[in-house]
C-alpha cells in the first residue's frame, strides 16, 4: 500500500533540497531566540551539554524514524502511520498519533504566524534605522506599541499567511524547494553576520566562558527536561512535520548523509550571548 502510494507523490529534486527544507522548518526565531535564552536560564554550558546528549540520543533517532516513516508511507502522518501499521499486521488506530500531530501543527501555525507578522514589522523598523536609537526601555515600548495596534498586527500576519499559502500552493519543487533554496542560505548568512556583529559589539569573553565552561552543580531534573525539550524543538520532531517532509523524499537517497543543521541552531546562541551580556537583554548572570 505504501509503495503504491509513493509512485505518484511529487519528490524533492535532491538531498540538498530536502536538507534545506528541513533546516528551514526548524531554524528560525524559536531557536535563535529560545535556545540562548533557555540556556541562560539553566546554567549555560551545563545546559548545552545535556542538550547535545538529548539531541544525539533522543531527538535525532526520532528524527530519523519520522523521515523513514514518511518516506515509506509517502502520505500525511495519519495515513503513513495507519497504512504501515496495517501492512505489518497492527491496528489502523496508529493513525491517531498522526492526527494529534496535525492538530499540533495547526496550533503552531496559529501563533507562529503572529510572530512572523511581528518580524515583518520589525524588518520595516530596522530598514528605517530606528533600532540604533533603542535602549532596553525603548525596545520594550516599541513592542508594546506593536501589540496594542490591531491593524498593524492583522496586516503583517495577513501578508505572511498569504505568502505561505502562495508558496505551498505552488507545490514541492516550484514552491517549497524554490523558496528554501533562497531563504535557507540567506538565513545562514544572516546568522554568520549576526555572530560576527555580536562578538564585536557584545561582551564576547564573558558569553563564551558562560557557554563553554560547564557548571554541573546547576544540573537538576528541571534543567535536564528543558534541555531535552529544546532538542525536540531543534529538530522539529514529535508533531509530524519531519514525517511530512519525508513523504516527499526520494527512495534512492542515502539518509545517512542527511545533516540536521545544528550549526544554525547553535549559532543563535553565539550571536545572542555576547549581546545579552553587553545590553542586559537576557537573564544570564
């Protein structure tokens, strides 16, 4: 059943296209902001050490499993899980976790589209050169003003939703693959520039010590749970998104050579850490 379904499913044209799509789905404001902030609240390097272990031994195997299930099923998560369960003599009720994943994706889209709208507004603010005059109080006042303006929120969120729908409607190769071939490398370049800028203007020495000198006395159950949760967040596993991408992956591609783009996630910490220490915008001591 799964093999038959795969024959008519459009595919990514190459391994690189799949990697860029997978990285693009996971690397964004959530990781650029959330990772260093969470690390700052939970012991710095000690958190990073547990995070890397969770990434390697928990999240990465789930990532590979989701890709394999998606590629073999060549369908949405509920259909892929259900058809393969039936194929191996199990109940079709396995499609239920896939349904939960679809609901989770809908919930993620409901708030992420708002955040993306904020980003578009901030891009305009940056283009006007306003950020150079902001201190912490000015940044907070600007954000409060944005949240209080319903027309601005609806405008930017609406533009983001229209752009997203347009890309998806164009299909895997003409839409998603073409978009990520531009936006994912652009994101990598921006992150590298941000790292260099942060190291120049921020308190780089203090941030590097905090990120790479672990203090395991701060290790506890809550910190470990936050680190493993961040590992799940980093690879976007658990809600079926990776499984969906796997459905469009060619069977002939060698999955052992597919990277996860962790450098892009961690560079967010390298960029935000020095700035946080310099301007006191984050909870690091």
